[in-house]
């Protein structure tokens, strides 16, 4: 049985990562029923709200204002308001400021409800054709400090690796992975669930070469095979 959004509760509501039809009925209901929707990008949210006739008030909540805004948000929740948080696209709390808010809300004893929904990491993993039984999500690699150290720590990781990357840095990231991890099987999902969705599968060197075919565009979910421990052990004894 469906119930209305509860007062004093914070809802984490996934939104489409591409196609606007990739949203649940429950997500739409909650977005219509809460007192306020916190948005990582209010402009992106406006497109979804217009399509589904959602008139709930929106306010920004992003990396640059999360620390300043969180105390007032907690106070609203304690005063009985029902609030929802949405990210720019996908599930809030994954590589976005949602983590900070949910941590502070839990400390303050606020009720939390996380709705299931779209997540580019999982969609990209399944579409990659690489093992899905065990995997590790690394999100965005550091741009400068700590980048090489992070990659070196993953060299012996046997689980499938998942990364997010922008079109401006995808070439550098694949090149760095190739240098540190070797030429492993890999795949990317680009513009997942959007009009120009594309999957490319092969090895890291083949993906790197593919970037020369056309200028990188859109957001990438990069999947890389884990370390083959048997092969590594064989090579060490040669």
C-alpha cells in the first residue's frame, strides 16, 4: 500500500541518468509529496519536473554549499518537514555531496529512506561483459595528488574495477591504467541511457586507440578487468 511522504524524513531519490522515462512511480510520487527537493543541479531538475508536472519547490545543494546549507536542512527535518535529495543524474550519495548530508542526518537521528533506481556504475558494469560477481567502485580518480598511488594500490585487485570519467580526462585515465595495470580487458559505457549511448569493449590499448577515431564526448563509465592472479603468479616464476 502506498503512503504519503512522512514528515521529518529525508528521502534519497534516484533520477534518470539519461532517458527521462527511467524513473520509478514511487520516485515521482515522493518528489510531488515532499515539502522541498534539494537538487545538485536545479536546471537539470527543472527538465524532469516539467515533464512529470512536479511543482514542488526546489533549492540547490551541491559540493560548494553543502557544509553551509546542511545545518538549516537538518533543522527543517527536525521541525517536521519532509525533504528529498536528488543528484544531477542517478542515485544521490554516489560520487556526489549526498554522502555528506546522509552522514550528518544519521548523526542527528533523522529518518532516512533511500529509494532504488538508476545508477550508471551498475548499468555500465552489466553492459561491459566483464565479471559482475565481484567488483569495486572507484568513482573519479584524483586529478593530481594521489592519482598514481591509487592506481598502484589497484594493481593486484582481483575484482572488476569501475571508474567514472569525464570526456576531457578519459584518454589520460586509460593511458595511466594501461601503464600501471597492463593491457587488460576493458569496456566503456558512454552517455548511458541517452540518445548517443555507446559501448566499446576490448583491451585498454584498443579503447585508447578508439579515442583517436573521434573526439570524446559525454560522460564515461569505464570498466576494467581485475588482476588475473594465476597469470601473475606464472609470470613471476618465469
